[in-house]
């Protein structure tokens, strides 16, 4: 391999003209991806983008402790040798590329559709020709044996939740294997984002996963700012981070309540259900929407938190904090609760690393993955040292990570409310640089949200790639269920609380 | 046990007396739009240009908004040079007919109650099966909230059930993706007659932010007969509760 410095080294929020990104020979590309991964690298995205009749393949590998992202690029026609056998973390990315563009990863050990939509290019990687495609129609992994039975759940589930299909291979109560088949929420988001960005672009990104509005909106806004070299005013950065932590609070508190519901511990269940709403209402105090819709805008934020509002919010937060601490203390002090959580749904650290788990699920297995720490942006730069890790990888660890992050986020919000820097709220971005690539990472409450955008000659998006943390973590849930009782599924599922729409796009 | 009791005492009683008191909603909340009463300058269409979904219609200077397409982003109000298009904090938005969602400066035709027979059947006990057919899950999140103790939906006899066979109707969210269409129709078929359909959120009514994607149906459309439309992206929980209670004839004099 030539030592032509194959990888472009970027940082979170950087953009680069596409002409400067070397197009490697296929072999050199795959060798480089493996080398980058072997050097404590973590694949955060692997995706294709049409280039004439062929396809550009881009890989982004994070070197967390250096705070860098290595960008690699090659060209493929309709197939390439699968990386998955050596690098399991890319297994879904390769399936996604195949489904989107009909480019086949040869030798992929688990080659199945992801979202059951038509290919964007001519060929279907599976040669499917039904009209319309039938979601969930694929060969499920099956365990043979006279005592083995199969349980199929979904797509429509029993609660007020999103659709998805789960297949369990069970021996008695014991789950030997669980397979997850999604795609029911597929709205065709990525193609919808192509073209000149406008107000609808932002709204579509705010609704990739509605509970992560601020995370996705921030990632998108930063893409625009990166491509237009816009400096976001510090007050806007502070408000964005504050809203991101409120989003984390609402969801983490809600999840603890959800766990309490699933194990029948009603006091915490009912308090946290209400408290989650109190955090959402704090977000609504800023922008009118409980989910933070319309708050983040390219170049800054659309709403200010003036002194009076900040004081009002601080007072309200103090009340909510007290109740939150009380509700959490009950839960984590109760021996029968702990007994139910400990040791359930364990994922080993090695498995978590191999699968590329991120966010709460990754940190619960001891993986040091938190973009706020390693790839800080905006208000987190030189200001965040509170990353939380647990080691046991079980339901308890996932609950514990949330509990500790709740405490940290409360103090973040408190601090932010009293120290908002003085500056304008928004610096409108100009034209986006043509023929460039930009990448942004934002640590949402569930985990790492990664956006990559490519622009065409006019500076419109020719490709917009979204990687929601759920895309990385659903395999973790499948892993957690191995050798567990099938009755533990709801609890394990809740402890991950992954997004269907964030995965389905 | 003592700890639990002490905490219960501290947390206090939090259920909101909805019918007796007006709910407290964030100051910047965007509810029912207030449209210019006088006709606007004929050459101004700033609001229409600002809307990404074509929800704003202007006829001879008279501005109307289709709440079925609107995501309440407020961009039209920001664009209005005369400041006569604004959003009020009125959370009551649900209607019985699709056409009623097209609002002008006049009062919004809020949902009327079911007819006597249906009201007799469902007025004191309504069991709903929720189906997510795409969307972003924020609609589901704010429906789930109705089960928390602040809203306590159960006290009105309304409940979300696990099986369509136990349900009196469906509450649908999402733009109806290609991949959920048949599951939605199957679920509807499994609900015993007579049955209701509620379209909740901009997505279910008109496709919401995903309107125009070839992967979605732009809402329920003609797939199912809709009895109640609840606008919003997502609808505020109070908007949903208000709509449900109106449908059941529990708010007739309000
Ligand atoms: S508030 Fe509604 S009508 Fe106004 S611009 Fe937004 S979506 Fe369009
Ligand atoms: S209407 Fe809005 S909040 Fe509801 S599912 Fe659609 S995008 Fe999400």
C-alpha cells in the first residue's frame, strides 16, 4: 500500500472539499479501514453515495482519545468483499448500503434487508420483485430441535409504542436467540433531505426521532454551519446544550419510570411519569414545544432565555430536582428492585465493542463512548468532564448510567441558566460550500447521533446520511436476550429504550 | 415502607382538575392561529411563502390555514410583516370533519359530540387501540402522557387497550408508511363494529413533515373513515384530551 496518507483526518464539525478526499483502490480502502479500526478506532459510519454509474463508499472511523475522525473513500460498482466477518460493527451498514443502492457485500454472514424499501438505484440486492415489498419478509435464523419453539411478536405491539417485529428462538422459557426486523416506520427520510435545504429540511430532521429532536436538529444545524463556515454565537451554543441536557433529563427520568413500571414498582413509576413531563415543560418554556421543535435553527437558536425566564426556570427546576431525587432514591434503595435489575440482560464489554454500541448502552458495558467528552462541540468544549461509565452491562448498569447522568445534567442546566453568555442568538449561515463533505456528532440522550452531508455543485445536498444511535444499539438488545428468560424481554427492552423511527428513517 | 409513604406525602397530589380549571400551558406554546381579521394587502403572501407544506391559503387577501397540514412551526407568523398573523395559546383544536380544519379568522368549529346511539355506547367508556403508522414517536410519547397522574385519562373512562378486539376504535399516528399500511388495515378490521377512528397529529391527518415522500401515504386519507382529527406536531396532551372529551359529549357547553 502506498503511504499516500489515505485517510483525511477530520474533527467533529469539520467539512472538506470532496476533491481533497483521495479515492482509494478498493483493496487499499479495506486495508485502511481495518488498520484504522485496529488502532483503537471505532467505525461510526459506512455509507454509499452515487457517483455516476458507480458508488462512492465512505468510511468514518473515530479515534476517540485523539478526538479525530478518519475519513476514507473508495469507488465500487455493484459488489465488494464484506468487511463484516472481520469487523462486525459494520454489519448493518453493509446491509443498509445493499438495500439502498443494490451494492452487495460479498461474504456477509447475515445478509438480510434492513428496512424493506425499494432500492434507490436499478438493482435489488436480494432480487426481490414483489409489489409492494412485504416488510419482515426474510429468512429468520432458526434453531432446530424438537423442544425448540419460536415466538413471533409484532409489528403492532400491546402498548402505545412503535411497530417492530421480534422473533425469539426459545427452549422452554430460555431465549436462545432473538432476531429483530424493523422498517415499519420507514418514511424515506434520507432521499427526502436531498436538494436545497429549507425550513422543511429542519423539520424533517427534528422528527427523525421525536424524542431526540434537539440532538438531531443540532447535528443538522452544525452541518449547515460547517459547510458555510458560520460561527455560532456563544449564547446560542449555551442554549442548545441546555436544551440537549433537558432532553436527556426528560428521557432518562421517563426511562427510570418505565423500568419501575415493568417491574411493578409503582411509586417511582408514577412519579417519574409525571416528572418526565415537567422536564418537557421546561423545554416548552424556552420554545413553546415540549419536544424542542423550532428551537434550534442553522446558525443559532430561535428563542432566547432572558433573565426573568432563566430565574423562573431555575425555580421550577429546583422543585423538579427535589422530586426527581426522591423518586430515584426510592427506586435505587429498594433491595427487591435491585435484585430484579442486577445480572439481567447482560452484554459483555467485548461484545459491546465488537458491535459498536454507543451511548447509554455502550457506557453501561464500560465503553468510553461519549461525544461530549471525546468530540466536544459548542458549549461542551473544555467544559465537560462528567462522562459516566458502569461496568456490568446489565439492566442495572443501564439504569445506573441514567441515574448518574440525571444528576449531572441537572447541575449542567442549573449552571447554564445562571451563566448564559451575552451575544446575539443567531448568525444566519450563507451559502453552503459546493462539492464538500461535512460531518457532525452530537451526544443525544440515547447516544451518538452522527450526520454526514455531501453537497453538489450548487451547494445543495446530494446525499444526507443519518446514523441514529438506535441503528447501532438494536443488536445490543438482541445480545442482551441471549440465554435470558423470555419474560425478561420487556425489562431488557426498556433498559435500552431504542427508537424504531430513528432506526427506520 | 415508611420511606415510600414519606415520599408519597412529599410528592403530593398532582392530578389536574381539567374540567374545573383551565390548564397551564407554556407561554410560548403555539395553539390555534389568530388570522388577520381585515383582508391583507393583495400583494403580500409572505406567510404562504414561509410555509413548507402549503398549509397557508390566501384568497383575495383573506388568509386561512389548514390545521391538518400545519406543524405549528410558527414560520408564517414570523414572516408576517404586519404582525396580524399570530398563534394563540388556545389548545382546543380538534374537529370532527377534515374541512373544519381549514380555519379563517372566525371561530374554529370544534368537534361536536357523537350521535346519541354512539354516545350511549362509548360516552362513559371508550377503549382505544393506538397504531403507530410511521411518524417520529413524539405523538405516541404525548399520548402516553395522558396515562400519567397529571392527566389521569382513566378518570374519564377512556383507556388504551392492548388488543384491537377489545377496542372501540383506533387512534392512529404517523403518515401511514407503505410498510404499515396493511398492518393498519388489519388492525382496523379486527376492531368490532361500531368503531371509531381518530387521526392524531399532523402526520396522520396529512403526512406532516413527511408529506410528499413516496414511502408514505400522506396520512390516513381515504384509507379509513375518520371521526376525530387532532392537529398538532405533536398535539399537546391537553389538545388530545379536549378532543376526546368533546367527541364523547362531555364538554358540550364549553
Ligand atoms: S405554522 Fe403551520 S401554517 Fe405556519 S408555516 Fe408552520 S406549518 Fe405552515
Ligand atoms: S405529527 Fe409531528 S410529532 Fe406526530 S408523529 Fe408526526 S412528526 Fe411526529
